[in-house]
C-alpha cells in the first residue's frame, strides 16, 4: 500500500467512527470561595503590630512590625508578609 492510500484509509476510518465517540463534556465549574474564605478576607489589610514574647520566666522581649495581608487571586488563600524588629 502506498503512503497516500494509508492516509486516506486513516481519514476514512476517523470519519466513519467519529459518531461513536461522543464529544467531551465541558470541564467542571470552578469552586467558589465559601463562608470560611470570607473570614480570611476580613483579615486582609495593613496592620501595625506590637508584640511581647515570653521566653523564660522573667525574660520578656518587645517588638514592633507591620503585617501586610492580602487575598490571593481567586479568594481561597490569605497571603501574609510580616516585617519587624524584636528588642531584647
């Protein structure tokens, strides 16, 4: 068989059997953020932070900083960046 005949045979077979292979269904709909994600959204923003850390009895360390929290595109995750200093 020549190459042209094989290509023609494959094309005819594809057209003949195409009705037996249904088209793919549409992809499932993307999940939407729920009520728990709304709670995370409330924590988004820029926050001034004052902190105290108790390491050992009587040893207290103070610090300050800024936290920038934002919702990830799509609304599923809260991304938080903290920058600050701790004073001994």
